[in-house]
């Protein structure tokens, strides 16, 4: 086990072009579960591969347990990687797949067998040790791939979108298993995904990347409650935050012809920035839908997602039909396609961002 440090680490594929990873700096504690998340092309997998030694480090450093990894071959980094496609040997049994890296190290057979049995018990694979991969489900194959990594007892686990080949139900169950397993083993783990729900439910901390640059590195709760910019605000959360560029008015901002009140502290931040318009962020649960005759922001429902305990109302603002909105409502809300509603915020803890830079204001 060891801490991992990215110290202004960069990866440049084409000289003169924008780096795939640009001066990434992160301090990952010993035993921490960190998730790299972001849209396609953000550099998350490249950053992981730099740590694994599969990509060169063109600038800065990456350290594992205080040791500089620049120029160190993958085999000497004491890491274990779990890939998206399992990468199992089809002609070997589960036990032989898990045993293979230990055999390559030259460990005695008795020691290898003990480590394989222990990993199989941890992962619930004991009854499958004599089966070959073709006789396993996708979730079981992924557990075998994890077992092959566990038996090596590395300082760091690296996981590159390991659940993307599983169906939705299996993905939910397996991500809970991975999080629980990491908690028991206490090994520093870095996990890459494009699914922000996975990131929010698994990581102790989450690194959000965009175009090769780190946007925010924080706990899931902090990312949700205090996104540092409009990109993080719109990326984190499902459904995503409603974002509107709106004019400033006395007492707040105007949205859809109605006044959305803001607390004095938020108004002061807007005034200090000298802005006449701001980007207003409202989470789906931060407002409520009322009847068309009530006071509030007029809107029209275009889609209703009934989820049982909750319902999500998708629609548009009455005076801006190209402006989509989403509202979380109680389940069985009774709303229908085409209904006219009015929206009111139910908290003054709304999110304000600079309309040009996207930086958080409040």
C-alpha cells in the first residue's frame, strides 16, 4: 500500500498540440479509493495509463510511495490493473488465471494455492475455481480479473472502466462489491469511469477532468453541493443541474419573466464581480412544480418519468421553448404531457457562476 502523487504530470502526444493530460496535480492518500471521471477525451484513461507505465510522462512526476515513477517499467511499479475487457486466458481455469501472475514470479506452488484460495473466498469464486471463463457470467469474469490482481498484493490497484461491459443490474451489484472489497483490503485504488453515478457512489474522492485538465478534486458530497464551475455543476448529478444565463434584478435574478430571489450574500458576490447577468444553477430537487395559476416561473411539461418514489418532469420555459428544464417531483405526481406549470425555488442555496468563465461566484 502507498500514497500516489501526480505532480504537474503531463502527457503530450503531438508536439505543439494541447496535452492529453496537462499538468495534473493530485495527492491520493494511502488506502484511498479515488475515481477519475469525465466525458470522452478528457484524459482520465491516459492519466491512469501514465501511472501504470503504459504511457510516457512528458512533464512533471508521478510518485508511488515516494518513489518517482518516471522511466520505471510497468513491471517494477508494484501495481495491478483491471481492464474493461477482463483479459482472461480462455484455455485456463479460474484458478489457473488467478495463479498465472504468481507463477510468473516463481512463487512455490503451496504459497500460490493459498493466495488463490484466499482471493477466491473473498470474491465468492470458490465453487468456480475449476471452470473456464466461457462457463462464467460477465460479473463472475470480472471478479476473476479482480482476483488475479488481488493475489499479487500490489501497492496500488488500477481499474479502467471495469464495469462498462456489464448490463445495468449487474453493474449496480458489482460496483457495490468493488467498493466493499476495497474497504476490506485497504489498498490504494484508482478507478476510471465515464459514468458519474459510479463515481459518486464508489469514490472517497472524485477527480473531474475536462480536456486534459483537472476541474475539481473533492468528495462526492462536496462536488454535488459546491461545484467549482459550471462544467462540474452540469456534469455531476443525475439528472443534471438546470443552468440558465439570466439578467440580474433587484433582489435576485429574472428567469422566465419571474423574479428568483437570492440571499444578500449571493447578491453581494454578483455586485462585487460587476455583472449584469449570471449563470444560475438549480438542481431538479431545488424547486417545486405548482399549478399554472400560481406565482412562479411558467413552464410546460414535455416528458414525465415516473420512478415510483419520485417523478422527473422534463419541459421548457414558457417564454423560451428552446430552454430545457427538469424538476424532481413526488412519485405519482399526476403531471402529464402538455401540462402548464409554474416553478418556485424551495431554497435560497442556489448556484451562481460567471457567465463567461463559468467560475463559481457564491
